C-alpha cells in the first residue's frame, strides 16, 4: 500500500469539478484517508513548491494557488503515486492523455486542476506539510 497527496487546485473548485475529480480516483480503488477544504497560505505554498523557486512560472503559480480555496487529500492504495499521476495526466495540458483529468478539463499549464506527489519522498514530505497531525 502506498499513499500520496492530491490537491484540487482553485480552478477545479471554482469550476465545480470536485465531485467529478474525486470520482476518478475512487473509481480506480484509491481510498481517501484525510481531506480538507482550505485557503492555502503563502508559507505552505513556498514549502510545497520550493523546487520551483526561481522558475518563470513560480510567482504566477503561487498567486493562482492563493486565488481561492483548495481541496487537499491523502489517497492510499496499490501504486497510489503512479496511479494518481496517470489519472491526472501530463502537466502540459496539450500532452495530457485525453482520458485524464487534465486531458479532459485543462486548457492551461499553470491552472491545471490537480496536483499529485511525484515520488514516495515527495508524498511523505507533502503529507507532513499539509497534514502535520497525521502519523507516518
Ligand atoms: P503541479 O503538479 O502542482 O507542480 C508544479 C506546478 O507548476 C504544475 O502542477 C503547474 O501548475 C505549474 N507548472 C509546471 N510547469 C509549468 C510551466 N512550464 N508553465 C506554467 N506552469 C507550470
């Protein structure tokens, strides 16, 4: 069993896609073990996106992520990290598989609806960041 962190970004919330996005994960047998709806702070976003500091899209990414509430959740199941990334689709919406969330709904690379951890180390780091109350 593996766990991963998923964020439904402000565009997914504003476009009323929360239910349809969560359904995709549940349909692939991923289970939700924690979930919350909140406004992300500058502090948490700086830590979450520290690897992107200095990239051309960094400032617009942070301001987009603060533009409205997000849904943050921990999903678990077999191969949860890779499965979520497949369900989400490629970061570049033009390259995202048409059956993926981004392939179906995204029309921008920054405002791309969802985030999924990209490795076991990132998943644990991100889960501790967003849900410090959860045990390892
Ligand atoms: P995410 O999976 O949350 O991880 C980093 C985010 O940065 C990514 O989704 C996009 O929202 C954004 N991003 C990554 N690459 C680019 C890019 N080339 N141009 C604009 N935004 C990007």
